[in-house]
């Protein structure tokens, strides 16, 4: 009878010991709320950074202000990636017992060098070669120069240029002479001045003045 009781107690103790040493299920793992902000070395926020848990293959995307929140486990590997920045890795400490971790992740700018791309107004090289060969270019240098030196072309270029120092000084001297000439009396009214009207009409013909329609 005593032997039977000893065997029964030994079996119960072995069963209890086996249950205590069974590994924990995934439901009993410690969940950690990982929150933080992604910034650069210059303390600028990095919006829309991809935050991925490489262990569980889950992740999230930071908002416009660089804030993110993700549920992880101790020991998980977290990867931060964004276009124009080097990837960063953060490992959740295995020994953590906290249910919340706040993180400030620094990102380093990365220079991406791409192959040069040549953009042409023609869909293919064949069409470009055909347009280049059949291009109508005058053979006479004098004709090309005369075309560029036409009154309309010169007036257009002259309207784009600002007055140089000599022209500004000449205009100032003319204005100063007019002030000396009319000192002590009313200014001259050029509305009835034929010379002023003649100069005005010549200016319209040469493109000095632009007419608004």
C-alpha cells in the first residue's frame, strides 16, 4: 500500500513539473507599445517613414509629422526606411518588462546617384536623324547675321536690356538741364511740342514703346 502511494505521488509531481516547463504560447508573450518620432541629424522631421517589424513581418508608416506607433515584442528587429535616407535598425531589448517604449530615431541622408537620362523631342533616333539631316539652315553667314540684326529683333532685345551706366548718366544730365532751363517757372508741357511728338512716333516704330491692346 505504501509503495502504491509513493508511485502515485511521484507521477503527480512529474506531471506538474512537465506542465511548468512547457514553452509559453504566442498569446502569452509580452506586448510592447513602441511609439516615437523620426527625425534627421538637423532635427527635421521625416514624414511617411516606413517602420517595419522584420521579425513578425508587420509594420506601419509614420504620419506627416514623423510620429509612429507599433505593437512589438521583446527581441524584435525594427527597420526604418525612407527615400533619400539610409536604413536604420532598432532591436527591442530582450530584457525589457515595460509595456511602452518611446523612441527618437535619427535618420542619415543618403545620396542616390542615377544614370543620366537624355530627353529628346523625337520618339526615336531615326526620326531625330531624319529631322537633323533635313533641317533648313542657311549656308550664308551674312543672311543669318542679317536675320538676327533686323529692327524687330534688335528692338525686342533692347527692350529686355537695362540701361547701362553711360545711358543712365546721359538721361540724368538731360533731366538736370531741363530743370535748370525751367527753374523759377512752370515746367515745359511737351503735349504741344512737335519735336516731342516726332520722337514719340519714332520710338513706336523702333519698338522703344510697347502698345497694350
